C-alpha cells in the first residue's frame, strides 16, 4: 500500500475525533465503544489503531481539540473585544444544550483513574487561564483595567464566569438580555469607569 500523505493522515485523524465526539453525544462516555467510533467514521478497527492506540488517547484528542476551538474564540486585546466575546458566548451552539456539561462531568469522572486524560484536562484548563491572563495584560497596557485589580484576580473572575455559564445549563434558561446585564455587571468590577462609559456609548441601541 502506498504511503499516505501527511494531509491525508491529519484529515483522517480529525474525522476520527469528530466521530468520537458524535458517539459521546449520542451514547455517553460509558456506552460509546470503539466499534461505534469505527462505524461513525466509516473505517476499520485496524485503521483506527493507526491513529489512536486506545480509547484514552481518543478522549485526550477530543479534549485537546475542544481547547483549540475555545482558544480560537476566547481571545481579546481590548475591553470592547472582551465584552463582545463574553456576549457571543451566549450564542454558542451549546447555549441551549446540556450535553456538553454532562460530557464534562463524565470526562472528569474518567480522569480519576486515567492519568493521560487527567493531564489533557489540566492542559486545557491551563491554556484557558493563560489566554485570559494574556488578554488582561493587553487591557493593562491599554490602561483599561482597574488599578486596584490584579491581572491574576481578573483572570480568575473570568474563569468563574465561564464555569458558571456551563452550570447554568442545569437551571432555567437565561435570556440574552439577562446574560448581557450579567456581562456588564462583571465588567463593572474590572474596568475603569471611563472605559465602561465608552463601552456603553458604543453599544448598539436595543
């Protein structure tokens, strides 16, 4: 058999990871099997093992890809971009779907006995924290962050915001207007008053 190109191998790997994610959504971590993944990806068990040696490796790849996708959208270099990013989180595909939270809980439970998965989750959390700290450093350089609030404390506060959004999926649905009010309340404790006034003036009329 001729050697496969690197592009082909990368595409196949992504196809398998997508299949794993779909199986997890449909059946949950405990019930999704390697056979299910092969059927979803339309590949043989042997082809699967070319890319992943175990279910654990596939789960780690799912976590890593989710972190990359989150990193692509959770970036900001000024206060206006930060506000827009936080508001846009409301419209993410999982906004009205609790499946992601269930999956996160299953992954955390599995990580108790899977060291590789535990490390992948740790990398994901650390990457998000670093993205937020980087954004806060940008705000600090622009003079938009309050002087009495450290970059680290601001980053932790935003981390709580993201975790809180996930946990809210178990409760009643929050309207977009309420979500925006919560965003502005959060930023009210982080940004300088003149920056808040500029954001209010720049916000589109309701």
